[in-house]
C-alpha cells in the first residue's frame, strides 16, 4: 500500500516510501508500515517489527508451538480384577485444557512397584481432540495406545489389543476415563497400584488441524 502525501507544499500520490539524506552522509528509507499484516503473535518471540500503525512491536510467537510437554494432572489408581471384559477403572478430572483442539494429549500409566515378572507395567496413550468443536461428550478415537508388560523371562513386551490399564476416552467436560482389562495369555495379573499422569503439548503451527481437513 502507498500513501498520498504533501511535502514542502508539493503533493505526491501513491508514495510507498520516502528516502531522506542522513546527517554525515548516506540516506535513510522510511517505508509505509500499513502494508504489515503480521501481529505480535505471528512473529517469533523477542523479534522486533513494525506493526501496521507504524509502532515498534515485539513478537510473542513460539513458532512451531511449545516444544515441551506440560504436566496437567496426576492420580494413583488401584486395580484388582480378573475380568477379561474391558471396563472403567476410574476417571480423572483434568480440566478444560485437556479438551483444547490445539493440544496433543499424552496419558502415561506406570505400575508403582516397577517391572515385575509376569505383571503389566503400564501404558502410553495419545489423543488428538476434535470433540470441543461439536460439544460431544462421547468417547473419541485414541490414535495410539501401547500397553506393555514385563514377561516371565524378564523381557519388555507389548500386548495384543487393549489389555492392561490404559487411557481410554476424554469427554468435553475434561474427564479422562481409564480402562482395565485382564488376559491371562499376556500377564499373570494386572492387580497393582498405578501412577496416572496426563500431559499436553501444543499442536505444531504450520500443520493442518482437524478443522482444516474438514473444510
């Protein structure tokens, strides 16, 4: 964009910039800042730029999103069952942050007694939320779940299917449901006390969100 200006009584149309002589030699260029479309949140944190009104502004953006997981919830959960049917082992209230569509959710579950031969040791589950947009309170798909155990031959092994203790679903109220399911083919027992921790990570900017894909 350019501006119409009057200088020393003369009028000039569509001027994009003005170059003036500097004291001591050389020239200084002054450009029309109204072409700027960026805001502080678009510019890397700490970097200086001119806003559209010409003011000197400092960027605030973290670029690709936060590079560190943020711990938002913790509980301990005691499981005592031999049922081979998947059922709720309890819920954990994580707050509104867990249903932010711009967050990746990581649910980390670990046996507090550590690796024990023949026991389930825990699980990792990752969620990418899309329910906030439509207000649904139903469970949504978990993109990835890894349940693992320490075998009787003292080796780490993943389980076939969702057996053990694992994060299952998140409602738009911020409630996380944990499931438990026993299978004697994969473990002696899942009976134990588990640490449940929930983390969030900003979805990287520059990549399509669920909403972008729906358009």
